[in-house]
C-alpha cells in the first residue's frame, strides 16, 4: 500500500518536473524507464514522500516567480534529492540569475544529463552561447552523455559570436551518438550553421537529412534572407509550397525580409496576399514584418493603414511605425505615436528610445532629447548599445559636447558608431581640428572606421584644406575597400576640390563605379568652387543626360558658379529653370545667390525687384552680399540702406558689414564717417575678425597674420618679399593704395600692403617647398585687389602655379593670369 502511494507521489512529481525541459518537450523520451528508475531508488533508499511534496511546492513557487520563497523552502527541506536541486537551478536560470544557478550546480555531487541540460539552457537562453558550450564540453569530459534535448538546447543559443568550429564539433558528436536522424536536432544544427554564416554546410545538411518539416525550411529561408541571399530564400519558399508544408509566421517574416532585400514592392504585396489567405494577418509577428516591409519602401501610408487595421498590436508594432515615420522625416507623426505608446502597457524598456533620440538630434531639439534621456534612465534602457550610441549622437549634434563626451566615455562597448557620431557632430559644428583629433584617437584605439567615419573625416580634412591628410585618407579608403562607396568617393572628391586640386577631383569622379546625385553634386560644386562656370554648367547638363534629376543643392552650386564668373543670364536661366522646369521651391540661399549674381554685375534694380517678390524678408547674408557689391560698384545710397538694415539687426554674426561700410567711406575719403562706423562697432561690442592665411609644408601647417613678426623665419620671409618686390616693379606692378583703407601717408599704405598674410604665406612656401612645385595658400577672408594683382605677377616671376583659396573661392594663378578672370 505504501509502495503504491509512493509511486503515485513520484508520478505526480515527475509530471510537474517537466519544467526542466523549459517548454521544449522530450517527445518519446523513456518516461516509464524514468519512473522505474526512481522507483528502484525508492526501494533502495527508503524514499520519504515529504521530499516529493516539497519538490512539488518548490516547483509551484518558482512557476509563480517567488524565487526567494523557493530558496527558503529548499534550505528548510530535511531531505533533498537531485530533482530538488535541478528544480531550483532551473528557476534561477529562467530568471536570469546565472550566478546562483552556477553556484548551486557546482555544489551538486550527483549531476545527471538533466542537470547539465538545465545549466546549458540557462546560459543559452541568456545570450551566453560560449559559456553554454564550455558547460557542454565539461559535461562530455565528465562522462555524462548528452541526449537530443541537450543538443537542441545547446544549439538553440548559438549566435554569430560562435564560430563554425564549435558547431562542427557538436555536429560530429551528434553523429557519433546517433542523433543525426533526429529532426529537432537536425533543425537546430541547420539554424546554428546559418547563424554562424556557414550557409554551404547548412544547405548540405538540409539536403541530406531524411525528413524535413516547416521548421527545417524556416531555418534555411531565414538564414538565406539574413545573409542577403534573397533570391535563394524565395526559391526555398516555393520548394516548401511544393512539399505541401504550411508556412508559419516565421516563414512569412523571413520571406518579407527577402522582399525588402530585393527591393521588390509587388513581391511583398503578393506575400501580403498569401498571408491574408493563410489567415496569418491577425498574427502580430507577421503583421510587424509587413509593417517593416512597407515602411522600408517609403509606403508609410500603407503601413499606417495596416497598423490601424491590425487586430493585435504589441510594442514592436509601435516601434516599427515610429521608426518608419522617423526614416521618412515625418517627425511630428513619429512623436505623436510615441506619446500614444506611453499610455500602453507594453514593456517600457523596449520603447524606441534610440529612434526618438535620433529624431531629436535631427531636429536639434535638445529639450526633447533630454526628456527621452530621462525616460531611458528610469527604465534603465540607457545601458542598451543602440540607446547609448543615440545619446552620444543627440548631445553632440545639439552642440552639447561635454554631455556627449561623458556618455561616450561611459559606453561599455565603443564600436565605430559612437566614434563616427562624435566626429560627424564636430564637423557639423565646424570644429574640424577636434574631429581629426578624435579620428586619430579612434585609430589608436584599433577601432576600424566604416564608410560614414571616412566620409566625415574627409569632410573635416576638406574644410581645413589639408591635402596631405586627404591623400593619407585616400590610401586608407583603398586598403579598407570603401573606395568604391559612392559617399566616400564623393567626400574624397570634395577634399581634392577644396584643396584646389581639381584634376585629382575629376580623376576620382571618373573612376567612381557608381554615381548618384551626391557624387554629381560634389563634382558640380568642385567646378563652382574653382571658379569654372562653364564647366559647372556642362557638368550639370551631363548629370541630367545621365538620367538623374537635379535637386536644390545642384542649383545652389550652379548659381554660385554664375556669381563667381558674372554669368548673369546663366544665373537667371538656372533660377527660372529650378522653379518652372524642375518644380523646386527656392530656399533663402538660392535667393541670396541670384541677388548676388545681379548685384555683383551692377543690376541693382532687378535685384531689389526680386527681393520684393521673395516669400520672406532679406536676411543678414543677403544684405551683406548687397553691401559688398555696393562697395565694388560704389553705390553709396544702396550701401547706406543695406548697412542700416544690418546695423539694426538684433544679432550680427561678424563685423563684415561694418568693415565694408567703413571701406566704402574710406574709399570715398569720408574719414569722419569712417570714424562714426568704428564708434558704432565699439558701442555694440563688434570686433573685426583678423585676417590670416595658412600653408601646409611637410605635413605642418604654418599660419600668418598681416605684418606678422612671430614666425621663427620671419627675417628670411621679409628678405624674400623684398626681393620679389623689386622684380615685381620690373614687371610693371604698381601697388593699389586704395586697398589700404587707413588715413595715413602713401608710403605707409604701400608698406602695409606688402606684408598682407597671403603674401607672407606665399613667400614662406617659395622658400620651403621643392623647386617648381605648386603652392596652395588658404585665407579666412577675401583677398584684396592689390594682393590679387601682386600674386598674378609673382606667379609669372617664379614660374609656379599658385592657388589661393579665400572666403569666396579658389584663385588659380598661372603665368600672370588668374582663373577668376579678375572678376570677384
């Protein structure tokens, strides 16, 4: 009687103990054998039924999540068996407390296959596959033989951090123990090979296994789609249909992923039809895959319609839609849906904080970014890699580099993403030296850059006109294999263009295997920056002939080129073509450019008429442009009006308008008015930006200011300039003292012109650079007309190409002639 009672208790305990399998099931595993085994143990040990009852209570507590109470019960049990320990280890493992599970496991004297499988499953399910593999190896060394559940449990946790070597080792052991015909094990093996990018081995096993089910096909289809073999994935899907196997939610999700990879909207719509037919449209997992498909194909309205019709939504549904709106730059819709998500009961830690932080970064909305940051902190989501990277990006783009650097320093893992976010933000805020310094730190940290890293670093190099660094980055691009990337190629083209090496820029453009609107715009801009209006227009027409439609950036470069060369009719054609032919709405900068084109050619009435038709008031840039043109054409009346508009602005970015107006009065000899302008500057606290020039010699940048006496070789530079001055006089050069806008003697004016910063830089380069090599000098402000005339003569005397990039454009001086045609 007592024996029968014991058997009943044991049977119940075994039934409840099925939790060890973690929901996987053991199929036809020898259940009766287990009962007989435990029964024999009862007879031998005089088993106490209270232990079975305690095990049942222990399992019940763990199932309800009461881990602490379960541990107390476990400690109070007078008699514990292997089942008791396995049950508690399983509870710890499921809850993610692997340290306690490991401690309890290590204390076991009698470890069964069940014990090993539980601990392996704990590490597998919590993304620690290599630790699980170590336990598996130790299990084999201990002499305990794994079974099919052990193999399935181990393999289910494998991901891309595991190498093919480990999978092959497990595969060999599976064959040795005779589990190679067990379907659940074979399916797990195929899945593992796919996750470790061994698709050939996966497909070989797929063809060799005796039986296949929908799980087999799903594993292979998912593997192909994730690796970008989308056509192969779809072919397998069709084979699956021919086998008469019904697709599951995983099948449809993988096929939709392949459709996204193929960029095939009709195919995705056909899959949508099959989903409806198979009655899977109610499934949230499949619905989310459909949302992802439509949002990634810019069908955001179709995605929203599906979202509103889905019978079941989860947090992923909201995440996909919010991200879709963000990708399509519909930031208000994205924000509204995120607010709606706040009132749901979905897991807050899984909210799309990274997407919302990126939205805040793109909108430069620091307050919104701080609020999202606060929510991420409360939910502890800031520790997620994507959220941490997005926080760095948001603060950096909003110009809060102190906060960005603090978060950057706290990141546990720094991939190229946060490094690039910081570099890119420095470039956007014109902190180019800081961007390059950070890039060097990234290299020293042995973090490989990606395409975005190189594009941003090249941009910094271009803006500083550091040709030597640009050529080094060019070599790095070739070594990294990114040289064929259209964005990297365009950025490299921009470097050469901004360093005045237009021939190299053209060569890069011609070598690009693929060109898009970005690369064409880079080439058009290169011609415009170098003052070649005709080549700019020609390149623009070639882009259209290639089948690409110009955008607002294309037209801005065109208008800039027309302004630099005085191509008024060409500029008007561009502006009208932009509106009438290409239906583009001109922005402020386009109006500013066409106004500059008209004013620089002296057509002030047309410019004022156009300004009256603008949909917005003229800004500082436009009035400054007008004022500069008034100085050239000596239009003092309009100059006074422009200056008055500028002086009454709440904020002026620099002192240029005051300097221009002062120069206009000085050129007219109205020194009293010059004094009034300077007094107004002092009262408003406006300071003139000092002019300086720089030249790169042997990878070192040398900076000069007007009448600079600080350079260690200033004596030799002065001697060189004096020597050049004598030869310039012999060539007929006469100083233009109207450029020396000071009320002083003529001799003092001539002397001051002689030591302008660009001339000091050129003299130093002539002394230091190899004989006959071209010279590139950069200047932060516009060169004066006298320096322009002087450099033309110098280029003829020294028989060298001298390139000067001032704040407006490049001037290429060759044999006494400038590329600008003396129009600037």
